[in-house]
C-alpha cells in the first residue's frame, strides 16, 4: 500500500471564509476562484481542512482580479469578520466577553491555532482605550500587501463582535517580517467592567466630596448589577454552546486524522466504523452503492447482531422507502431490533452524488445535537471514500497501462523490423530500376545516334527528283527524334526521383522564348488547318528559373493543344502579368477533358480517356513532369475544361527569383497520398525571430542535419536545447505554441520538439493541431514536460504525441529518442517512395510499345530506301558509302528491337501457350552447336560428358534459349586464341542436372548474384544487353527449376537443374 500524500498545514480553510462571504455578498460564483487548484472545490467547504500558502496567494490574486475596481478591497474583506453569519461561532465564544480588550486578548491563540500557524502576535496596552499588536511572520511565508490590508480590516472590525463601534488602526512596517498595528477604541464603549471601574472612581470621589450624589450612585450601581446579571446568564449559555461546539470539532478533527492518511477503501471503512462505534457507543454500519441504477450493499459493520443485519439488508433493498430517501439525499430512520432504539441513516454525498450511507443505532442516550453532527460526519466520510475509490482506479489504470505499453512496444518493434526488411527489399528494387534506366540510356541512345548521324549524308547524296527516297529519310528522322525525346523525358523523370536533375536558375525574357516557340509550332498548326492565336505583351516579361525546363513545359502544353484538336478548331496562347505573378494560358476548343479525369491528369503514367471511354495515346509523363517542374519554381499549374467545350491550362510563376538548388528537389509524392511534406521545397533555415536575443544564425547549425522545430517559452531552456541539438540537426525555434504552429506550417519540419506548459497555446493543443492537419499529420512530435506520472503520460498520448520526455532529462537520451522517431519517419517515407516507384515497373511494356512503332518504321523503310539509293555494283567492287550507311542504320534498328524484345520478355510472360515435348539434352545441344558453329574455331574445345542422356519432357524452345545463352556467354568469356568448355549432364533422383563450365576469366565474387539482374553485364557495353541471364533464370523458373553460379569452383560454372518428367500430366 503506497503512502498517501501529506497535506501541508499552512493556511486553514476557516481563514478563507471572508473570501467566500464577500463573493456571496456580491452574487459571484465560487467556481472561478477555485478552478484548476491542487484541491477539489468541495475540499474548501470543510473549515477543518488545510491548504498550502502558495494556494492561498493564488486565491488572494484571483480575488484582486475579480474585484479590480473595488477600492481598498482587502481592508473591506477583513471587516467582514464582524458582519457575516459564518462567524456566528465567534459570537457565541465572545458573548462572555465584557470588553473589546478581551477580544484582542484571544486573538494570538486563535490565529496561531485555527488560521495561520506561521504568524505570532504580541499584544501590549498603550492607554485606557488603545493597544498595540505586533505581528511576526515566519521567514518562509512573507506577507503580501493584500494580506496586511486584510489584517488591518480584521483588527478594525473585531470590536463589532460585541456590538461596539469599530476601532481605528494605524499600520507601521518594522521589517519584511515584523509589522506593527496601533489600535484605538472608543472610550465610551469599553464594556461593563470598565463601567464598574468608573463607578468606583466616582464612589471614592463621593466619599471624599460628601453625600451630594449618593442617590445617583445607588441608581448607577443598580443598573450595573442588572447588566452584570445579564452577562452572567449569557456566559452560562455561551459556555454550554461552546462545550458542544468543542466536542463536535474534536470528533471531526479526530475522524479527519483517522481517515485522511488512508487511501485503501477497506481499511478506511474499518477504521471509520471502529472510531464511530467507540465515540457514540453504539452499533455502526456503512453501506456503499454499486451498479447502475445504484443499489446499497453492506460493506462494513461493528457490534451488530445477525438479526439486525438481515433486517437492515431488507430495509436497504432496491425500491424500499428507506433506500429511495437515501438515494435522494435525505435523512432516513427505521425501528431497530432493540426496544426504544432507532436505526438512523445519513446519505454520504460528494459532488452531488450519493456513494453510500452511514447507519447508527440511536438510543435515548443520544441527543439532537448528535444527529446534526453525524450529518457532517457522513459528508466527511463521503469525501474520504471518494478519494480512496479514485486512487484505486488510478492505481489499476497505471498498472494496466504499463502492461499495455509493454505489449504495444513489442508490437511496434516487430512492425519496425518488418518495415525495415520491406524497405530494404524496396531499396534493392529501386536500385535495380535505376540500373535499368542507366542501361537503357546506353543501349538505346548509342544505336539511335548511329541511325540519325548518317541521315544528312544520305539526304545530300539523293538526287533532287528522288522524292520517294526523301520521304523515307524524313520518316526515319522524325521517328528517331520521337524516340530520343521520349527517352530523354523518361531519363529526366528518373533523375527527378533520385535528385540528380540539375536546374540552372537564370533571368530570361519569357515572352521572347514563348514567341520563338509559337513561331516554330505555327507550321504544325497550319498543317492541321487550326486557328493559332498568340497574345503576347509589347514589353518584355522577365522570369527567373531554368529556361530549358520551362521551355519543355510550354512546349508540352502547346503540342498537346495542337495534337488533340480537330481541323478548324482554335488554339489560343496568352501571356500576362497579374500582380507579382507571370500567368501563361493555353486554351483550345477541342473535345475537352471529362471532369473525373481532371484530378488525375497530372499524375504519373496516367493516360486520360475520352468521352467514349477510349484511352488517349501518350506516355502519361509530360503533364506530370510539367507540374513537378512548375512546383519546383514555386508556381502552380491548373486546368479548366468541360466535355466538347475545350480545355484551358493555366501556369502561374512567381516573378521573383526562385530557390533552385539540387538539394531543394523533393522526393516526388505518390498520387495516392497528397502529403505536402513530401513535395515542399526545402527552405533556408530561419532560427527564431531576428530580434530575439537567443536566436541562432544559420552558420551555427549542421546544414545537412534533419530539420527540427523546437517550441519552448523559457528563453534559457530554449537556448540550451538549441545549443545541444544544433550539433546534430537544423533547428528552428518558436516561443510558444501559436508561433510554433505557424512556423510548422511554413517550414514543414521533420520532427517537432515542444514544451507542454506555454502561453497562448500549450503543447497538447499544438500536438492536436498538428495531428489534425492533413499536411502534417505524419510529423513525429515529442513533448517535454515537468509533469510526472501516469496522468501526464496519458494526457500526452491522448493528444497523439509520438513520445513523452520528463524533465529533468539527459541530452543523450533526448537525442536517442529524436533519432528513433526520425528513423521511423524515414522508414515510412522510404516505404511511400518505394511504393510509388514500384509503378515504374509498368513502364516496360509501355516503353516497348512506344518504341516498337517508330523502330519498325525505320527498319521497314531501310530496304526500299536501299533499292532506290544504292545502284548495282560490279561483282567484287567495294560497297558505296550509301550502302554502308544504310547497312549501319538497319543493323542499329535491329539492335534496338533486340533490346526491346528482351525488355518485353522481362516485363511479361509470353502470351502463347507452352506445350511439354519429349527431347534430350544432347539433341538440343547439337542444334545449338550447329547455330553457333561459325564462332567455334580450332582453338576452342567443346567437351560433352553425358552420364545420363535419356529423353524427358520439357519445353524445348525455352530449353534451347537457355543453352544458347549459356554457350554464347562461355564463348564470349574465352580467350580469342583458344579455350575449353565442358558440358556435363547427369540425373540425380527426380532432377536433371546440367553444368556448363569454361576456363575463361572467373566472375568476381561481388558480381556473382548481380549477373542475374536485368541489364547488369560484365561484358563490354557494345557486346551485351545484360538481359540474357535474367531471361534464362525466368525461363528456368517456368520449368520449376533453378539456375545458379556454382560457388568455390575453379572455373566459371553455371548449374541448371530441371525436374525429370517421364510422362506429362
């Protein structure tokens, strides 16, 4: 059982009564005064409770704020001690007092015992109607000016308690902890004691001066005697009431001492019934409520007989009169088992809710005052029970929370491991795609160059009247340019994804560029009989950016407008300046774009459909790249279109200089997850306000570190954390939650580190605002707080914080937590990026389709061009230059088609059905030797070792393809002067094992697995595509077999294993 928290006994709740009475007198609620304090509001209603001095000062300040227009506020509050009903008990005590001096005489003990234990008071008579009060304060509790004013009001109002005029009080400050109050009373209102003293003085004067006033003296003596008799009667009654009040306070105090230190419900109830039974000398029982609707259950009892227990359980059953009265908060009673005894029941209420009932067996020995006292005791017990129940719930919640946190931590660790594995696989796939683009660049650009280079020479050599041949040359040139443009576009797209695309920021006349472009495209529009209208301003418009990339964007928009409209339609181009932006509009009167397609038209690889549901031709790259280039320039591109009403594309660019550095190129976002933190341009860090004394310069930070936003209102803590973290990260600072939210929206940090208690907007509110923003909801947030315990952690996680750090903390711990959150975020981003890039796998088929048509046109145009250009030559004569050039074009085109065939083979399986046929390894290998015989000269030796050579079922066409590739690679690996190749075949159980070995140079260990990746080759660039072994492995998998490079072999040896099938199923 943990120790219960100790309440400091510094200020009694009795001393706050004047505050509450002052509020009631002005019709003000107590809620604002008691809100957000370390004690519940109902705690202050019990005058025997104590609070700490700091809470008292908070209440004092709140009173000042609520009555800021009240003149001499606290002096007025102090005078309420002699006016309000709540101080009636003081009136009872003071009825026996015959002089205001006796009131002041009681003051030191009253203040020290019941109000402020840290105050000592010394009283000294200074005259017949005056005295001096010296207040000495404990050094730990320095009084405020308002406290002194309250004391001055109390001292002034005390005589009012005995119906005498208020006193005049003069205040003098001796030191910070010693304060002097001089009190002056009305001489005519000093009470009967002083009246008697005055009478005796007059008697002495009488006996000295004669019997002149004898009658007057006896009359005055009679009046004084009457007054004294009244005082004696009042004193007797006051003593009786005081005794009762002392007994009540003593019982309440002892009960509070007995129960305040107990937070376990069962021991609390045990001690309560034992205490009450001893004090009231009668059987006692406590019932608690359970369930909904609430039912009474007997929880504890003492000195009760079994018959009484059974009878009480029936009386407290659901729906009985006794039960209903108690649940309604009313007092109830029922006849007890013993004669002349009654069971009295008091509802135990806390916060307007009945949580139980206190029951005692009353006898004639008990009084009505006992009933009133027991009502207060029932409410005191209700508060203690509610505290114990709340503590038990919190303890259970803490224990289960720790268990849930451990389980969740294990789940997160497992998910993190899986995520890391997935990201690793995706990164390997991403690397393969980058290798794919690199190899495609080389494999396609080289033959395309060889095709386009000779065209000018061929065209120059053609006779002027050979129009048919020139048409073929033009066809080849146009298709070659189409292929080069498409290839460059794809490679630029790949560079965007890998942050390799260099952008050059220059100032140029965009109107001049657009004029040149429209002039170049005018013939294309004229050929389609279009109305091509261009509206450019007279004066130049200068823009900042990459001129080449912006020209590509405008070219794409203009060519699309011309391409997708029909004869007779109109294309309009307009350039203007709107405020500080440059606006380009490209409009057409074509078929328009359906509304459902407009949101997707700027997505990668999306090809829109027309109104008939047919896919519009194109690669789906141009508009996606246009949008990303425009956004890199800080601009925006949009579309307005309706079916059969044309389309208008609008580009807005800022006229000021844009930030175009290689580090500012973003990782491009997936079209399914529109998160701004993926495509924002990274800004130059801004560290707090330029006027802030603790702001850091850019040079003080690690430029390449992760961007972290630090939100902290304490300047020293902010400066310390910035110093610690700036060695590892880029730090932005904000002074409170509101400023932090605005800075987060502007800078898009990778992580936010925030304090909890801040002005304007605290850390919890900032966390909720960030997590509810769709553009920042994945940003990890770590909260820092001085709060400790389960409640603080729960509040942080309920605000959707990712982690929670308690002050004080170790900088290394904080950095470790930051790194963990950054790593999780990095893994998440990588997964999103890899998921997006996986769509590039769909490009293979589309790329092959786009290239097939122009390359077939080139190959098919070459033979008729040869017949038209090349004249027959005598036998033995050297070929003409035209014949050599045409042969180079034809061979290059065939090489490109070969690469595309390989790409298609990798992208999809052959659509034709495969049939199992019976064959043998030796038969297929002999046919391969016949095909490659021209490459095998006398220096090469082919060794065939067949330990098993029976026919079996397989796919002969695919098997031949594997054997052809393995043998061709072996021949490529041998020295041109000679070498050996071994073919070994054997059967192992249900597997056919074939090994191809050569004694050429071995394959490096680092390349042993890479050689099976698409487009990876160890050959010279002009001798292979890097697709052969990849295709062989895929073909082997179709056979349910394996193909691998034998490790630790003296020579390069490939092992092919196939299942032995004797009869097809």
